[in-house]
């Protein structure tokens, strides 16, 4: 009996020793096309290095929830994770959850991408994926109506009016409060406004309010029914079903709306164009939507660093581009093989946005989730009243004050 | 050192402690600890966006939450959603049970079909119903227009979102009430019915004076279970509207989720949860008491 027990113990110990020798890291990825690409490429990395990579994939908000819970309770064994710089970057940095990334060559990334990836003079995030706002439109419907692609807001409104019918929605964009904030940002910029300026909320300015009124009027008059409960995941099926003539949203959805297995609209009828200009020019957002970081409490920092170098390498970025993922690395956009494959209009919109765009699509602050809800209330009021609400200005002032209070609570008021 | 025999008698003597021990440990670790910890957090101002360590603020988080108009509205919505859903489920569940409470060929099959909504994944249900409810391409508006009725915005409008969500809950949970009631009806004895029929009672009189009083304990059990569950509804609302449009379908549970994982105000989120916990507790005690007095 005793001998048997001893044998089992020895066997267990031996197993433990073997598994301890095997180097392992734990990586948390998002359910995002690039996360999927990495997941399928990781066996190559394991084979080349002998390091075992334990991967978990989560939907984006669940990813934030999981990371926050693990880091806040100091129980985390995460080594590397995908992260959204504009949504959680400031908060993660403030709580000391990011490890500074040293010895990495960041020269291939545009300066405004590095601005949101760094705090002080240290980089904490390697930019992965970029997105910017564009106008998707139905080439066939515009042609039938004898309309050229709108290049400014006045043309956009006229086109939406002409295209809108009982059967076709003239114009769509996100209307679901907080989710609308990111896509509204380019409208606000093109009217000459902003969400934050010098660390203070300014979305109650005359310019921003004009933009919010225009957005509300467009969606109320020419938008899909029930738009105040619609984010991209509700609008995309409508576009794929051929019910929408024009749609402003992030460039990341192009691949899915021209995918014949998902869309009833033939790819040759789907156009992509620069976001229309407003009264104050055309500066749509272009942001780093995803990056990758090393966890501060990781016990395998050297392995993590090595992994992140591979996962954000030029080679994988090129593979991402060839899979229609718009990567943040600058050089891959110049690659001949990539340019031969990617739709020229998509490249043209990227080049425009990279040159003139603004690197924020939401108020850049720690309490961004709550601030988005507050701005979302103003957006919904505007949509519900087709932009005519007499109390919109007062509401925006009240919400701007609430956002300022949040900035004060987190010590970010007036800091920039 | 304890001898073998002594050890044996120790176990024998304390069997009444040892056997329930695993269950007790489970309840303490998985249920009691989280509740107590939430209670502890509700007295702090733990807030991850500030990057500050948590500090004890006693009742100020309670004060802040209770003064929030958004909280009062969420509280009202939690009740209106529950009342709407559970009352209709009870009536429909009862009616369906009465209809099914007779011998017919496909009885087993019908019961099986009725079980299906109960075993479906809530998030999948939410996604499917979202497609039904889509005002432009959805099935519901298609049916309304076929019937010559005006289209509705369903979950897309603040005025219709709560009834729309309650409808999903009703679709999913009415069968549960029916199944509980069916087992209750099956256990009734035949004698009172026979004598009532001899006395010439109408079907309605039989239901009102005989069936209903006799199944009341079962019915109340079903209502308790549903009420507690409906007060805590999270998955369907989260998957379908996330509390929107605006905050129009935000119940206490959704509010607590947003406060903790979107606003990262852990202290105040705990306050909302503690209040929800007390509400559910009070409701269950109330109904249990009602049930007892009914049995007397």
C-alpha cells in the first residue's frame, strides 16, 4: 500500500518537473480577425521556440472585464494581452497594469499611433490594428438615382433624401448612445468641434452641437427605424440584406460587407469613399483600435517580450493585410503584394485619413465608458427630435459638466 | 497519536457534521463569501478609473446611489418588467396547463416541445429575437404588416422596449409555469370534481372554487420562483439592448454591471447589488409567508 503511494508520488513529481521545464506563457486575445489570425499562427511560434502558448479568445468587452478582474484582484497569470488603447489604455496605465515595452523598434509606426501607445516617454502598447471612418455606399442605387458619391455633408443629406424610400434606408450610422459616440466624432470634427479640449469637455460648444443636430436630423429623417438601439452589429445585417444605400462607420467592416458568404449585395455594387467633408474641412478619425501589451505582474517577461515581437512582426502584419485587416504598421501599406490585393478605394481612404485624420474617436480619458454614455444621451435626444430639440444645448451643458466632474475625480481635468 | 479505533469512533460520533460538510463549505465559499465581500465593497469608494487604492467611506456610496435619478428609474423598471412578465406568464401558464391536463395522444411530445425554450441559451435567444424585432427586416413587423397593423419599433424605442423584452421572457418562461402546474393538477384527487358535477356546478365554478384553491400552493411556488428569477434578469436584456435605448431598459442588474465593468465604480456597483439582493430576499420572505398563511 505504502509502496504504491510512493510510486504515485514519484510519478507525480516527475510529471511536475517535466511540465516545469516546459516554458509556458498565457496570452489573451480578442475575437477580432487579427486575434483569429494569431491563433492560427501560434503553432508555428511554438514549433520554432519550444515555448507553449496558452491562448484564450474573448469578445472585446468580455476581454476588458476579464483583464480588469484578474489585474484588480492581483490574481492574474496573464503574460500578454490584446488591448484597446483609447478605451482602456489610460485606466490600465494608471493602475499600473502595463509593463513598459523596451528594446522594441517602433520606427515603423506613425507618430499619432505612438501618441496613444505611450505615457510619459515610455511605450506601453504595440499598435496592431488601425481603423478610420469611411462612407460605404451602394454603387447601383446611387447610379440609378443619378447621384454622384457625396463629398460633403450637404451632398450627403441631399443624396439620403433622394435615396430614402419605403423599401430602402437612405442613410445609416450608429444611433445607440455610447456606441454612436465614436462614429459621431468625425462629424463633430468636420463641424470644427471636439469632445475634449485641453483636458476639458467641450462637446457643448456651438460647433459640436451643430454636428450632433445634423447627425440626429440625418438619422431621424433618413435612417433605419429603431436606430437608437442600433450599433454596427444591427446595421451591418441591414446593409448586407441590401436595405441601406449609404452608411458611415469604421473601415474595419469592409471585408464583411463584400464577403459573398455573408452579404446578399454583390461586391461590385459596394463602394467605399472618404468620409464627407463638413463646414470646417475634412478630418475624420483614424485610430489604433487594437494594440498588444505585456502584463506588469507577468512572471515571464522575457518570454512575453519575445512573443510580442513575433506577434506584432512585419511578417504577420503583412499576412493580416492580405486577410483584409488594416494594420497599424506603416510599411505594410507600401508592400507591392498587399497593394495588388487590397481594394484601391480602401487604400485611398486610408492614405487620406493617415494624412489628415485625428487620432481619437472618443473622449480620451480613464472614465471613457461613463463619458460615452453621457454623450450618448445627447445623441439620442437629438435623434428622437430630428435634431430640433430646444433643450439640446442645456442637456449638452449638463452632460459636459458631468464629464468634467469625471475628469476631476480621476485627476485628469485640465491635464493634457 | 490517535488509534484506528478512536479515529473510527470520532467519525461515527460526528457523522452529522461530516456528511453535510462539503455542502456547507461549498455554500460558504461560493455563496456566502461573495455576498459578504460585496457587502464590504459597498462601504468603500473603490474606483478603478482613479487609480487610487480603495478607502472606507461607510454610507456615502449608498447616499450617492440612492440619490441618483437613474437608480430610482432602474428600480421602477426592475419591478415593472417583473410584474408584467410574471403576471402574464402565470395566467398563460395556468391556461396552458388546464388545456394540457387531459389525456391525449401527443401529450409527451407536447411537453417536450414546451421544454425547448427553457433549455435554450439566453444569449442565443437574445440574438434571434433581436432579428425578429428588427423594425426594417424583422419577422414581427412583417407579421404586423401582413395583418394590416402599423409597424412598431420594438426594442428600438423607449416606450416599447420593456414590453418587448417582457415578451421574450414570457415566451421563454411560460412553459415552466405550465409544467409546474401540470404536475400540481395531476396530483389532485377526482372526488371533489365528481361531487361538484353531481351538484350541477359550471366549469368556471369548478375551476374557481375547486381547482384554483387546491393548486394554490403549487401556483405560489411557481410564482415565487419566477419572481425571483425575473427580478434578477440579466442575460436577455444585456444581449438584446444592453439597457438601451439610452437607459430605457436598464434594470438594477444591468445598472450594476455597467457601474462595475463599464464605469469601474466598484463600490457603487456593490451598493446597487446589495439593494437588489435585499429586494429579492424581501420578496421571497413575503411570498413564503403568504404561502404559509394560506396553508393554515
